[in-house]
């Protein structure tokens, strides 16, 4: 087998489409980056974003209901 001269490029972000269970209607999209997390609801043109530090602080806040 010949030596490989090519390799895979790592992605800069990961996109995930969220759909309603059963109907498959799109709810929105998450985009995960090394420095931020973005959310775009269905029909929106632009993403809402939070830095990874802002997201971590929000999720670890005892006043939030995140579990």
C-alpha cells in the first residue's frame, strides 16, 4: 500500500440541527466552536452566540435549573 500524501482537514466547528421528535420539524441549529457556542432558531438569519466562558458561567450558576 502506498504512503499517504493527503490527510483530513479538521473542522472549525460542528453543526447540529435540532428537530421535533416524531414530526422532524426543525427547531433550530447549534454550532459548537472551540471558543463559543452559537444558537440559531428556525427561520432566523443570524446566530445568537456566547463565549465558552460565558456559557460555562451560566451553566454552573446555582440559580439556573441546568442539571
